[in-house]
C-alpha cells in the first residue's frame, strides 16, 4: 500500500477517535503523508515487520509498535525502533 494511502486512511480513522500507528521503512516518505504516528524500522522495502519465517522477531516488532501507540504524544511523530536487518 502506498504511503499516501496509509496517511489518508489513518487520518480518517483518527477522526473517528480510534488511535492508529503505521510501520515504515521509508520515513522520509511517511513524513510527507501526514500520518498521526509511525515507527521506522531499518529493514528492506517489503519487510517492515522483519524477516520472513521469523515469528519471534515479528512479534517483538509488533509489540514495540503497539507500545509506541500510547507512548507517542505529538501528532506526526516517527519513532525509530532499534531493530536492524541482519544478512545471512
């Protein structure tokens, strides 16, 4: 899904009083999409939740993202998470 579409969807959902957060691998693009809040992970495009077939890693990332849902107070904030892509 494109970054602009995510920003528009987040805005519409937030207007209904439901908090949202997105995960991005391209924070410079996400910043222009006016998302309410986002987490940046330094992973390759197409892998925002981690390596394929690594459910433990994916669960750690999802947990960190959900923690930021309540931690981020300023609209438009993008927080970089500490996860790094490891090559095989």
